[in-house]
């Protein structure tokens, strides 16, 4: 009956659609981004990091890389790097957000935790020629980013985004390349979280011995863990690369365990306590200690 009166029908349809819109699109603002979602450690970008972020967008890195770790266990294990899954409070300074929807390459939300090297040597090598560290990579080379950074709008961007900055931050931009900026951005992602530091405290109990004394039993698994986590820096045959060769070592098992678990971040060796369990780390220790002759 109502449908015979177009005016009333249109009004009622409009009201129904507006109720739906309010419930799904306007009301949620009442309960998302509340004080409870904020994460105090999350800091805004510095001018260099923000320039890097803009280059990331210009080059369309987000067409191949997402920046959000879903709550799925598989996602957390693969991309969490000790930082867990993504929470809304991590994105307060992202304008626009770069969550993305396509993973041709890995998620980058926690990439700063994965390669903590202050000099960014891994990123430089990888961006200049991805195949030099990951032989099967189909990521394009970005060697052309080794050109001077255009800083004309750097200060204006910071003002517009209302991010705090100092004159020292701006001076820091002098002489930097686009490559430096994008590496600074990569190194920031995920590193504001304090989660990983708690986990990095994992150490072998002082009296614990390496349970794997026979390389034969663990070799296949150790080689596969090594290929996935270590080869890009230590070489696919452990011959060395960004990090030293790992064919035999004069260090004790416990010392090697500590290095792999905690890392030597200042020198570019990441800690793996957040991503590898104790058993796996011991297997790697056995491989490094006893795997002198084999490949
Ligand atoms: C055509 C798709 C594609 C584009 C575009 C692309 N990447 Fe990648 N990226 C990949 C793939 C595939 C991998 C995995 C293999 C590797 O590590 O090289 C990867 C790996 C990475 C890694 C290492 C991830 C890890 O967990 O080790 C970083 C960092 C990275 N890309 C950054 C970038 C940046 C920065 C840009 C833009 C300048 C970019 N990528 C553009 C496909 C892409
Ligand atoms: C991002 C690059 C990178 C990755 C990935 C990496 N390492 Fe390293 N590693 C280094 C660098 C650089 C050093 C040298 C650190 C130093 O000089 O203090 C190093 C040092 C080491 C050392 C100490 C060697 C010695 O004799 O002093 C061991 C052991 C080691 N790495 C094992 C591993 C294992 C096992 C993995 C994989 C689970 C791994 N590394 C992954 C870069 C890396």
C-alpha cells in the first residue's frame, strides 16, 4: 500500500538508510579511538621518517606490502617479529594509513624490529638490489633512490600534520638521500612498542646445556630455519655477507645462544627470541658449531 505513495516511500526509505548509516558509520566513533586504545609509546614521525613515508607512497610500496598484522596466529608468527598483532593505537599518526590489501611481499608493520641495525645496512643492500640478499625476490630494485632528498616542503608538512619537530631534526635532513629517508621510515615501523624488549629477556637457564649434540639428527631442520631467518645476512651457505661466516665457532654454545636470542642490535644482528623458540635456537647453535665442512 505504502509503495503506491512515492513521496512517503522515499521518506521512509531514506529514514531506514540513515538509521543503518548511523549505526555502522557514525556511532562507532563513540567507542573507537578512545583513551583506552591509545598507546603512550607510539611517537609521531620525525621529518626524515615522514619524508621516507611520502617516498614509500610515491613509489607505491603499499601496492605490494601491507602494514597491519592480523590477530591470526599465523600472521603474528610470521610478521609480528615479537611485537604481536597490530592495534588501533599504533596508527594515530598515519595520515593516510597504509594498511594495504595485497601481500605480494611480506607485511611491514614490524619491519623495524626485524632489522634493527642503526645503519640500515640490510635495507640499503636489499633496496638497491633485492636479489643480492633474497635470491628469489621479485621486488623491483630501488637503487635510483640514491639521489638527494627534496626538503622544500619538509617543515610545512610537519606543521600541517601538527607533529613536533626541532631545528636539529630539520638540520638532520641536510645531505640526506631519498634512500636514507625511506630506510629511516623502515627502521621506525613497529619499534615504538615495548613488547619485544620484555621477550628479549629470554635467556637459557645458566645450567642448561645444548640438548642437540649430534648434528645429523637436527641438520635438515636447522638448515631450513637458517635459510628462512639467517641466510639473507650470513649467506645461503653460511659463507658470510652482511654478517660474519658461520661455519664453526670458537664461542661456547651458551654464548652463541645468547647472541642469536638477544642479538647485537647496535651492529646489525637482530635478536630472535621473539620469533624462534629455544629448541630452534639450540638447533642453530649445533649447526654453527659443528657444521664446518658441510654446506
Ligand atoms: C612488486 C611488488 C613489490 C614492490 C612494489 C615492493 N616490494 Fe618490497 N618486497 C616484495 C617481495 C616479494 C618481498 C619478499 C622478498 C624479499 O625480501 O625481497 C619484499 C620484501 C621487502 C622487505 C623485506 C621484508 C622482510 O620481512 O624481510 C622490505 C623491507 C621491503 N620489501 C620494502 C619495500 C619498499 C620500501 C618498497 C618501495 C620502495 C617495496 N618494498 C616495494 C615485493 C615488492
Ligand atoms: C639483518 C642481518 C642479520 C640476520 C638476519 C642475522 N644476522 Fe647474525 N649477525 C649479523 C651481523 C651484522 C653480525 C655481526 C655482529 C657484531 O659484529 O657484533 C652477526 C653476528 C652473528 C653471530 C656472532 C658471530 C661471531 O662469531 O661473533 C652469530 C652466532 C649469528 N650472527 C647468528 C645468526 C643466526 C643463527 C641468525 C638467524 C637466526 C642470524 N644471525 C641472522 C647480521 C644478521
